[in-house]
C-alpha cells in the first residue's frame, strides 16, 4: 500500500502509535510503565558519587542520575527532566537543560533567544514567524525554537502552540522549591505521534487499528533478530547487556560486489530497524568482509541514513578488527522489554 498512515491504538493495554510508509513499518511508539522521556521532576539531591561524574537524585518514582553537576548540596531541590531510558537495574538519566516541546515550538527557559529551523529558508516566512514569536514570548527572557513544521502551519495554530508551551514553562520553572514531586508526565505515544510525525498522512484512530492494518504482523517481524535485505542479503540484530550486535551477511550472492551491496543495504535500513526495536547504547556492526577501498561508500550511505533519523546517534567509526561502532541515545525502551 502506497502513502503514509498513522495508526493510533492500544497494545496489551498500553497506548501505542505506528507509522506505516508505503506498507512498511517506519516507526513504532509503545507506552511503558517507566517514567516517560520528557517528564519533569522537582528532585532532591543525594550525596555526590565520587568517581562517577554525577549525582543521584530522589524522585517520587525512585532514583535518577544527573551527570556533570557541581556545587549541589545534599537535600537541595532541583528541576530535572528525564532524557532517556535506562538499562534494567540502573537509574534513569536526567538533565537540568529542560525543554518544553510541542508540534511547532520548543521553549528553552535556560537558553534565551528566538530561533527558526534552518529548514525554513523563505525569508518572508521567517520574518512572519519572528513576528509571531516576539508577540507571544513578550520578552520574558526564555528562549524559543520554531520547528520546521511551522512552514505548513496556520499562524494562529503556531501562536497558540507557542503560548501554551510558554505558559507551561513559566508555571514549571517557577515551582522549583519544595518537596520532591513529578511536575509533568511527558508525552505519550499518541501525543508524540502528533508532535513528531508531521508529514501528511491518513490518521486511523478506531480501536483495533493495529489488527486491521497489519501492524501486529509487522511488530512480530520486528521482534525477530533476522532481517531480509534487498538483493538477497540479511542482517541479524541481537541486543546483549553490553551492546547491540548487528551481523551483516551476503546470502547467496557470490559476486565480487556482494559484500558492499549487502553492507550498504544494511546501512540504509539500520536506523529504521533500531528505531522500531527501541534499541540504543553501544552498537557494533560486524559487516560482510569488503576491501578497505569500499569503506568510504559504506560510510557515505550510513551517514545519509542516520541524517534523517530522529534519535541522536554518534558514528564512532572503525575498530582494529574491522567492525563499525555507533553510540545511540537510549530514547526508548527496547521492544523486547515493553512486550514481554
């Protein structure tokens, strides 16, 4: 099936959203029982952990970990935001750089200035957006980023979105003192789908949409380590506690270019596979053996693929053994943990 579909449903009692593009599962969001990324806490500082480069904090939902912090006294209250998911047995990562994100606007209380996405290049449109931003922010000292989605939005929608995020930011940032408390919940899958999947799409909201639109079968395929690649190659994606291992195979192709073709096909599909599976952390690619002269073509394909990905990923490079390593933000819980 051609085109884009956004399916909003529930899976095992959890809110869930799926993005289908030309019949392929392009993204998947499933709620979990852990605090959501973006949730904001008023947390209380524990004693500093020497040698760990950070500080544990107490919240109503348990311990969280704040990196690179100095001058914080035990018992001091801090506003922090959940920045990712943690491995089992580890504390949630949080940050003091709090962001208030919506479909059109991101309010940055600690980073003043009005900014517009570089993807919006029309000078007249940028001027109109700046006028809206100045009017809504009213010089209150907070920062604002207008997202690329503003290019196709109505001015009144943008203004209302800015005003809502700015009001929320003012309310939260003025509530920094007191006992530990969760101040915001963070966006669930349905809100995230509205916020992030901005391209035109058919939106399906009827209950049972995952079953009637084939999402369940695609999720079952994503739970398997095996992935077939165009051209007959394949890859296996297998998470361990230390890292995510990705093994690329050429299959039945025995031509001289088989390894390069399989590796490039794997590079192009890897961001989607990691996104749908909710995988992050250290990722090691065991590529099909290819000459060193072919590495540049592989790296070009890999950079292009991750440039369009929404999850922050660092391409670390080659190891002495010829593996390629990535470091990816743990923005989602692994699919294997959400669906047990």
